[in-house]
C-alpha cells in the first residue's frame, strides 16, 4: 500500500501551479491512503476532489524531551536577558513565498507591526527573531530603516534546545504566517 502525507505547502502552495496541481491530484488519487496534519489541510485535499474517507488526520508531534515548560526567570537568566522588558519571539525561515514576493512566515509583516507598537503603544519590549534564509538581510534592513535596531534581535539559526529556552523566556510567540495551518513552532 502507498500512503501519502500532506504537510502544508505541498497542498496549500503547489496546487496553485497547473502542472504541479495535476501531479498532486494524480498522486493523491492513486495512493491507498492519505494523511494530513490538520483539519484545514484535509479540507483543501477534499477540494481537490478526493473523498474524505481516504484521508486521516495525523498531527505533527513535539519532542517533549526538548520542548517543555520551564520557569521564565531561569530561561531569561540562562540567556542573559533582563527582566525589564517583554519579549516577543519569532521562529521561522526567511524564505520567499513564491508568487507573492513576501516571506512564507510573514516576518516583514511582523516588523511593520512592531514599528506600529513602538510608535503607538508599549515601548518596553523586544522582538527576537530566530531563523535563517535568503530574505534575512532584507528583513534586517527594513527593521533598521524603521528605527528598530535596539528593539529587534536577529539571532540566526539556533539548535532546538536553545529554541526551547527562548520559548520559555518569552512572553509571547508570534507566527504571522500566510499559508500554514498548524506549524510545529506553535505546538512547541
């Protein structure tokens, strides 16, 4: 038996391209069974003409040995962060969303939102961005142009253990994504 697993972009993004849409529909039709990581993704597969009875939802899991709740104060201390500001955290890639010219994870919208927050609301926060990708320099330049140099920290790629530490240290994790249903970072 052949089981295909739909994870997100394979359905949400690639179906918009005619040849890939034909290939995806063919592959899904000949598969004996399909798994989907979320209800929303299952609905998108059904819209391609597949029967719901052929699709099972199997959500992604989280490694609880790496991602677990720890005291915020301990996490901030381990990262040498002060307690005098709120911490917003973004974890993701800085890659282009094909056909839209923006990042898949929506980081540029987050930078714009931080600028608005800084001007109109609370000024006592910092944004930490964990991740790499070809648009990182463009996002960093945008933050600098908007005067957010002291507010936004570009941390680059980090191992999962450090990401978990940052998650425990932060006050909120943000995910301004444009196409994801239930990304791993939200579950983590």
